[in-house]
C-alpha cells in the first residue's frame, strides 16, 4: 500500500468508490431489512408504478376542447404493495426476489470496480484478476437490460393485465447505450490482457 | 525453436555458485534463477555483459540456439 502522501487521481477515485460501496451496502441492508419488516408487520409503503393507456374523451376537461385535438399517451398509477401481498402473494414474492437478485448483482459489479481501483492504488493493474473483473462488469452491464425486461414481463405485465381493462401493448424499450458501454468494457479487457502479457514479459526480463 | 540458457554449465565449469555470481554481478537471486531455469523472456545486454565478465566467457557460452 502506498503512503497517503502519494495521493493522486487513483487514490481519490478509490476513496470515492469505497465510500459509495459502504453507503450502498448499508442501503441494501436497510432496504432488505425494511422489506422483510414490512412483510412481517404489514406496514407496506412500496409502490409499483403502472402505465395505464387512456383516451382523451375519458377525461373531464375544465375548458371545452375537442378531444381529437388532444393526444394523451398514458396515465401513471401507483399500486400499494400491500394489495399485492394480500391478493397475489406469488407475484409479491417474485418481485421481492428479483429485486434482491438485481441489487445483489449491482453490488457484485460495484465490488469488482472497487477491487480494480484498489489494485490500481497498489500498482497492480495489469493482473489476470482485473481482466476477469472487467469482463464481469461488462457482462453485467450488457445483461442488465434483458434482466430488467424479463422482470417486467414476469411481474409487471401480469399486474397491468389484472388491473387495467384497456388493452396494453408491451414493447421492449431497448437502449443501445448500455450495450455499447458493455462492449467498450470488453474492449478494455482485451487491452488489459495485452498489458498483462507485457507486464509478464517485463517481469521475466533479466 | 528455443534458446537454451547454459548458465548452470558455465557455473559448474567456473566452480561458482549462483549466490556468488549474484553478488559479483549485482543481479538478484530470483532474476538469476529465472534465467537459469529458462523462464526468462528476454535478457538485457548489460546483464549479459556483466555475467560474461564475471564468468570470463562469451555470450555464446551461455546462450545456445536449438531447433526443436
């Protein structure tokens, strides 16, 4: 470990990430604790947001305007999780489990980032472990959107269908941004692999 | 093809130990071990020069090319 006098960008990045790591861990424990406490005592406050398609003629407008002149996509409704727990327990458990899995994966990815910065602080950047860490982060970023979509399909769509009489069209909101970030990280992992090879050669030069 | 390092042969000829060579040349034991066991990826001219001087030999006496 370097002296604290040698503070540089790596040190400050590591310090910030380290701080957020502990904050996130604490938050995760609090959220899970809250969820289970709420489940035990029935003090449910969590809400699930639903998009409900409505037509302009369903609205009562203050000023008389022809409904054909207005375009409304949807209204947002909030569902108290208490209702879900009491009436659709399977869905409620599914949402809880998927939430915990998602949070666990996020923390796992964040932990990889923290360890990478720690190794940079210790001047051991080009290591096999860091290459694996980068690939894990890249994989998690790429897998995040499909995971989110799957959870939506499994749990939110059934709730929508139960509650809303209108026909709902579900579309996959694909954002290429995260996918590109994931690919970029894979490319960075390849660069790290080359750096690792060069570092090994340097170490074996006498 | 491979480059074979005959450092142990030269050390035996000069009746010198690896520790003695390490002290005379100023290269760490671990680096000399890497060289002796053939794990080295590269050797600096300065290292080769120092070893040749200490063992009173030519680079060809230490390094040998072998076609595998």
